[in-house]
């Protein structure tokens, strides 16, 4: 698999000598292995749609995929702290940690991204956000700006229908779980 449908382009700011554009984070050299833990956030609206980002591996820009908001856990942070911080950085949406669900699911993925092998632990959370919540990409770093082109509010079925959910159905299941946990029976 060339990418994880949920990994996203955030491979960590302190991992090596390659720079990916103005204002970009520093990346390890091509061929390196990056091991990291991430906090992922699934913002859910009352209509059962979840905010996802659409992007691609810079090495395969013609193969876009949807993934969740989230990124690496910084020193001193919890998975929840990272998910809340990344939600703000990547979308401009502010939430309070007390409003976020307990951990929804956790699993590991391995994938290639921009010539680096990524071994990543994904820890998911969800939060109800206002239906009028808007997004901005103002907080994206350089690598993210070069590999994310849009955000959309999608139901699990709409995500599948895009054909860009990747081959790993755990993303779709995480989205379904987020909607069910946040909205209860009303979201099913």
C-alpha cells in the first residue's frame, strides 16, 4: 500500500534534514523510517457528517485520499491534547478537551509517504461541533500545504462513494463509530 487512508501528511517537525518548502517542517531523508504516535480527531455535525481532509502523497499526487484531522503527539502531550491541537492547527476549529469523547479506537498503520516509511499508531477521538463550523487552512505547515487540497463534511456512506477512502476500511469504521458515539441512535 502506498499510503494509509488516514495517515495524512504530518510526519513530524523534528525528524531530519529535508525541508519541504517555505515555512515547512523538517523531514528525515528519503528512505528513512519514521515511528510516531498520533492523536486523530473526528469532528461530527448534528447531521452525521464528519470533517475529513483530502490530500495525497507528494510522490503520487494523482492518487488522492481522505484522512482524518490529526498529527504527532508532542513531548508532554497526551493523545487527546495532540488531537485537539491538530484540529485547531489544521482546520481552525476550537474545541474543549472536556467535550471530546473518550478514545474511540486505536490501531497501527505502516505506509510510504514522500519516500519515507511511516510506522504510526493512530488514536482516535470525536467531538460534536456546531453545524455552522467553518474551516481554514491558515494553520497548515509547509508539507501539509503541499499535499492537502480540501476539506469536506462527509457521512460514512459518502466517504465510501468517493472511491478515495483507501483500501483500509478502518477509516470508514472509525467515522461510523464517531457518528454513533457522538450522536447516539439519532446518528445511525
